[in-house]
C-alpha cells in the first residue's frame, strides 16, 4: 500500500477477489473506477474503502446478474438492492425451468423410441388436480422423488399421488381415453377389505417443477392427451404448444402400504371447510390442537400464546379427541380439499388423519399429527 493509503491494482485484486483484467473492465464500464490513475504511467490505484463495493460486485456477477442490474444494485438503498437481487434470482429460476422444458422437448424429438398414449383428460380438471397434489411435494436433498408426482393409469382411473412423508395426497381422475366411469375409492376407512388391485397400464413419477411450469397452459386447453416415453411425458394440448415433463428414476414410496395399513377410525368429523380454515388462520402458533368434542371442534395454539380459533360447529361421531398438527402440514390438506364440507377421520394422536370431501372421494390427503410437549398440550388434555 502506498503512503497515500492507496493500493495498486494487483493488491486490490487480491483483496477483492477480482482479477486485474476484470478491474480494468469494470473501470471502463463505469462500475468501479479507480481512486487514482498515475498520469505518467497509467497505473491504477484503489482505496481501501472500495473493497466492499468490489466484493459485492464480484458476488453479483457470480450469480449471473447483468451489468445494468449490477449498477442499479450498487447504487440503490439496501431495501431496493435486496428487491433487485430477489427479482434476479426469480428470473434465473424461471429461465432454468424454461430451459429444462425446452431441453425435454428437444430430447424427445431426438429420441427414436415408441411413445405410449397414457390418457386423455380435461385440461382444467388435470391442472386443478395437479395443484392440489403439489402441496404434498417437497425439496429434500438425496430424495428427489419427493419433488415428484406419481401418475398411475389403468383401466379404471388415472391416479395422481405425492408425499413429503408428513402428508400424502392422492387424486383420482376419469380419463376420456379409456371411457372410464367415476371412481371414488373410500380410503378414509381402514383397513380395507382384501381385494385384487386394478391393473396399472402405466406408472411413472413426473418432476413437480415441470408440472408447475405446465399449469398455465393446461388450464387453457379443453383437452390434454398424455403420452409417455422412457424419460419424459408429453402433454399434447389443443391450440397450444405441447408441454414436456421429465420423469424421475428414483423409486416412489409405496403409498398403498400406508393406505392399506391405516388403523380403524376412532373419531369422524364433518365440518364446514371455510369455518375450519378461518379458525386455523386465527392462530399465530406454528402448532395447533384440534380438540374434538360432541358438536364442535376447538382449534387452539400453545398454552403460552393463548391462541384460540374458537369453537367450530361440527358433526362428531366416535370418541373425543385432542390431536396436534403442524400448521404447514394440516392447512394445505384442508385448503385444497374439494367441496364446502370436509370429512375428517382421526385414528389417535400418533396415527395419520384423513382429510377429504364429505361429498367427493376422489381427493384424499393424509396428514401426520405431532406429539407436543406437555407444556404445549391443551388444558383439557393436561387435566386428564
């Protein structure tokens, strides 16, 4: 460092993590001008106070931010700078999803392999079903299959399933291709009587991110024909560009074992969906208790916060119950349920609860309760 407190470009490059050539480029671009330039030699010198700006510049470029946006971030107030970074990250994610879609289409066109016509469905109905099932997907390192939706097509139905290991959602659709009749399996009752499962003509796990990208076009296509190859499925749309989705090779969890292994329902509740959602939304705690008594459900949070969603009128048969859930587990299961009235089946505080429509059996979600500490238990539970 010179006696004037300035650093030559080599030393500043080392401090900032930028190369000397990059510093020259950013100086010429107006992003990071040197503090001083020797008039005789042309040597560039930088001040210590410029290191922070140089490091931020480097980091912004490392995430692929364009120069114009970098300039805006460097000159913006902190709040605006954060917003600009978030916008850039969203665009990068969107561009990556688009690239994956296009790559899938390109690979499908290059692959010389037969395609199986799986099903023909209503586009809006399929889009709604996918949205409902996607709430049970999750990102988990080492288990990419949990960010996938299982498609199973057979002679009776097309079934969509997803699980994040705390929820399991499954939806049954009627396919125009097969001329199927409505199919509403009662998975709220367990165990089910022995039966021969319907044969599956095709089954695969479809990447959830690719399905999300397809939703806008699916909603606008009256009919969708799904065809499958070895590594991808194609959604053939009417008057729109086809969608392509990757298939995941990792084995999907055997969810039928979970459904077949459900214990006997001990408490059954019929309740208005909107009222129950309002009660849950009134709770600030991340954990809630559903205290089920004759004619009502009382939704509460932890004792410490004294949260209460108040009593919700309900039709209750069976035993009283006090069951705890994470809000992030239970709320999506209830909010995506079909119809105005819900049927809730409880099997005890440590067994999966079933959430489904009181009128339609084609969407079923299992939500896993949690075991709260005694200090969090509701007053009625503590008195037992």
